C-alpha cells in the first residue's frame, strides 16, 4: 500500500506537470541536527523518521547526508559548509532557531529549520514548525463558528511574545483586548484579578448581600442563600480567552482564572497547540478547553509505525521531519529537479500527515485541525 506521501506526490505531479527525469543523478539533501550531547535523542529520532519517509517515497536517487550540530551554532555552520562543498543546496535543520544565527553565510543553501519562530529569520532559513500564524488562523475559524466577538488574548512575557504579536497583526484576528502576564505564579494571580475585574465583582457581591440583609424583602432569606453560594457578582466583559501558554504555565493561568470566578463554563478557554498533552485530560477544572493542532489520527498512525519499526516512541519534531522530507521531494520533483531557493517562493500546497503545508514567499504555514478536551477526552471540532 502506498502511503499518503506517495499518493499525493504522484497525483499532483502527473495531473499538472510533465518532467525531465534525471535518472542518474542523486537528489542530495543535507540533515543537520544534534546527534550527540543533551539533544541527541531528538536528533536520532529525526533521522529515524527521515528514513521512514525515504522508504515511503521509494526513490533510490534520494541521498540523505546527516551531520551532527551538537546544538552549537558554530558547529552547525561548519557542517553546513561541509555539505555545501558536496554540492548540497537544501538542508533540513537545524533543530533550534539559535543554531541558525550564522547560516546566512551560505546564502546559496536553503535551510528548513524545525523551529516555529518566524521573527528575524535569515532569508535562506525557512521555519517549518507549527507557528503562531497557523494556530491563530485556525482559532479565527473557531471564533466565526461559535460567533465569539469578545475574545481576549493572554500572552506570557517570554521570548515567544513577539511571535504572538506578529501573528495577531498578520492574521487580523478580532480581539476585545490583549494582556501580558508574568509566568511567576506569585505575580500572575494578581494580574489575572485585574484583567477579570475580580475585586470589583467581589465588592459587587458584598454590597448586594449587605443591601438584601438590610431590606424588608419577603424572600430575603432565599435571596441571601443564593448570594452566599456565589463568589462574585456581575458579568464578565469577554466571552472567550486565548492563553498562549503550555503545560504547567497553562495550568497556572487557568487556576488563576478559576480563582477569579471565570470558569470554562462561563467563557471559552482556548490555548495554542498542546500536541495532545494527556496530562490535561486529568485537569477537569479547565475542561472544556479548545486548541488547534495537527491531525490526531495521522499522528497516532505515525506513532504506531515508528514504534513498530524502532521499538520506541517518536517525538513531535520527528513527526514534523517525516513530512518535511516529503515536502522537499515534492517541490524538487514538480520543479524539474531544481534545488534552488526559488522553489520555496512560489505559492504551493502539500498534503502531509500533519495537515496541509502552504508555501509562499519563503514562508511555510500549516492548515490545522481544531480540538477540545472535554470529559477527559480529545474531541475533534473540525
């Protein structure tokens, strides 16, 4: 059985193009990732996934040339220069954006970095990760579907802040407001209190209890009983909240929201790509929560394929690397085996296991799916 990669390549190629096949020339593709040191496990998992993709594409001319960057930008440049001397013009990697800082020295080489950061990339470095633009575009579709028109965006004061701000501007997502918060939990709660107008809503409740207690209402006791069951009184001026955070930091933000009486039953909690973090299934207090992500069914199928071959589990980046090789091969193939940077400038699409890659002007974005976590399950919305 031919896989999705092979089927997409052949159908798209045969229906739209005629080619001059270079039968005796290898398709050289470099791969620069950490194969030793702290991140060696990730690097070796990427190599394993690339091997799976080569097997699926089934073209004996593909020649992968792996090199160890040791997660060092100087080493990344050195090994890239070595590959360039071997006439390699397309290199998959490096793993981290920081390892790309010197790669503009090789402006004839195109690098497909695994990072999801777009800001300050060199012209010859293309980020392939699931970036903020792709995720916010998908959230916009959910906004429209649910008729959400009072969304606030909570953004942590981290290095990723500029990526989020640029994506907000690029996608033109409709927001009521955006706020920046500290990831330190001791500061975070007071910031969330201010954003949600918690002191005012708390005071509203106290004032109403006092008013009813001093009144002569016939059903005074019933009203007091109802009021004392509440934590706050007064509406919330937003209908949804996007939280640009992950793992424990995400849980800290939702805990602070709950403390201020803003539960996921009152407003829609939306986060960025959580890669189906199963620890969130146990967090009943933040459910339902919604997030954009890769195709879960394909992710699970790939995980099973990888496990059956290597008797271990892949990481998220290795899932991405499988598709990147397919994308590179597709673009080379439809451009009559041109390996120059211009093949990444023309508008194009490629359907991989992650979803659809959109290529335009040296930028890659992803068409993602949208999921919720509810009743301790991942549920596909679209």
